[in-house]
C-alpha cells in the first residue's frame, strides 16, 4: 500500500497558517516588549518565509 504525502499546495497552506500564527505572536510580544519572544518569533517567521520560496 502506497502512502500519500502532502501536495505542494497543502504544504504551502500549512506554512501560511504557521506564518500567520507567528506574526500574531510577534505582534503580541512587541506590545509587551518581550525581547526573547520577539527574537524567537522573528526567527520562526524567517524560517517559514524561506520554506515558502519553492
């Protein structure tokens, strides 16, 4: 039995959802001026944006 993987569109959709979530976290962290969370969120956003370049 062959397993089906994610299509490119499904993967991209998942990444876009993750990106939206991290952008929200970043916005909240900036409101609280929480530098450690800001750095983490910015790093994750950068990773996701790099993955979306396919």
